[in-house]
């Protein structure tokens, strides 16, 4: 009997060697548990545990399906060979042309099957566990990239730098592989530098737009231009075809002459970096327009920290809604001025004075923020007195008053 069992095992081994020529060089791609009615997808093949062991008498049913582009699927039972050895190990071999999938059950119960899945002759581009089996699997087909080209400004002058951003999203039903981007430089602009070029070479299905490329160009000629579209070339995850997708073409207008603008330099300094609670600190706000073009509609807002109180400021400072504000209609060419503001420290801690600046430089409205840097408020000279309760100070006074009253009363008695 023992010799017969050895012969049977040997024949089974030889049978699978013959059916699986070349499979010995393949790797096990999956060795996990699959619950009843669930499956595992490899490209457009789905291995599904349709039924499981029942009462120790019925073997589990493992099927292999082919997903179709129209959402349907086909049972590939005609390409599957199934055997079972004396140890109750079930073997399945799917073989169609050069593509083979080998399955060996390691264990099975009434609710799941643990199996090894090995492939050969298949370039695996997509694999995943699928809850609910083939009915919930997604067909992996052709990718389709949507490409966008964005610019940070559309109206410039000769010599201005324009930042171009290229983004992509996969709207197809297949994974896009080996993606390559041609940014599409437009005549009339000079390439300056790459800002971001390490883009992903693979995009999965769906999702949001992914940043692919950022570069800078310089306007060299005047006129209105439609920038050349960027082009993405890529391939499919399961097909041999190559694909390409162009982007949109944003329009940029370049002025023939450079437009000079004003610039306001703002600096905030403090007369000290440390002070005690109750003391005052004075800040100097220095503004300067170093250009020959005037700036207009200037507004400067010092943001008073919560642990400080506004005490006073330059006569040019207005109080609007209980807050100090500096407003000027024009800062002429080469204009320069200082403003001062004094605050009192109310609480211990660290803080900074933030000053907000808005103005028109002749073309655009400019917004900036400048900090004074950190300053520190320490305990005041007599702050320690506040640490004790009131009765500590009142009790001695009451005792002294009582003694004085008693002495006065005794003196009045002796006089009588």
C-alpha cells in the first residue's frame, strides 16, 4: 500500500510538471486566505472562492473569470484543469496560450480557503484582493490622461518671468504607465529654469490632478500668445498600445514696454527686547519708497498683541475702531518716513508686533506683513507682592491701628 501511494504522488508530480512547463521559474504572487464569495484579481483575471467546504464532504469551488470591457465576465472553466491528491490538497491550473495561473490549496474550512497563487507568462500590471468577488472587480482597460497647463500670470511685460505648472489626471479605466512629459516651449519665450521635474511615471485610475511639471519662462517678445500645449506620452498597463494626450493652451499677453512700479520697504524695530510688566516699549516703523514711481493708497496697520496696551503714537497715526492706523494717499518718489508707536506691557510672556502694509504700486495692489521680532515681558519689581493674599497686608495695619487706639484710650484715663 505504501509503495502504491508513492507511485501515485510521483505520477501527480510528473503530471503537473508537464502541464506547468516554465512555471518553476515563476514566483508565488499571493499566499493568503480568501473568504467565501471573495476573490483575487490579476490584471483582468479574477480567482474566486465560489463555495467552501461543507460538512467535510464537499470540496471548495475555486473558479477563474475573465473581465470584459463591457462590464461582464466569462467563466474560464474550459481552460482549467483540477486535481486532488490523497492529502486533500486541491490543484488548479489555468492554461491559455503562454499565460498560466497555478493554484494550490494549503487549507480550507467552511468559510475560507488558504491558497498559493503562482503565474507564468503573465506580465502582472495590476493585482488586488476583491471583496465580493468578480461582481465587484473593475475591468482594467485603456488609460486616458487629462493634461492641464496653468500659468501664474496672463498679462506681463517683456522680461517678466512666468511660472508654468503642468498637471495630469487619469480619466480612463486602465493604469497609465511609463509617462513622459514634453512641456511644449512657445516661440517668443525663453526657457529659464526647471522648478519641479520629478513627476510620477505611473498614474492609477481616477483620483485628483497630480502635479507633474513646473518650469519658468521669460517673455522675450510683445504680443498675445497661445502657449504651445504640453504633451504626455504613456502606455497601457495591460495592452501594448502607446498613447498621447495634449494639454490646453493658456493665453498670455506681453506688453511691448516694461512698466516700472513703486516698491515700499517696511522695517519695524523696538527700542528694547526685554521689559518688565507695567513698563513701556516704543517701536519705530520705517517706510521708504526707493523708486521714482509714486505709491498710492497706503495703509499700515500695527496689530497690537493681546498682552499689550496702546499708549501713544506719532501724530500721523489715527485711531479707528479703537485701533491705530496709518493712512496716506501717496508716497512720492524716493519718499522716506518714520512713525513711532508706544505700548505698555500688561502680562508676562513673549510676543511680537506685526505690521500689515497694503498699497498700490502703479499696477497691482500689494499686501505684506513685517514683524518687529520677539520681545519678552518679565515680572515687574513689585509683582511678587501680588502673590500673597490681601489679609497678609491688612492684618498688620489693623494690629497697629488697634494698639494706637488702646494707647490713646489709656492716656485719656490717666488724664481723668
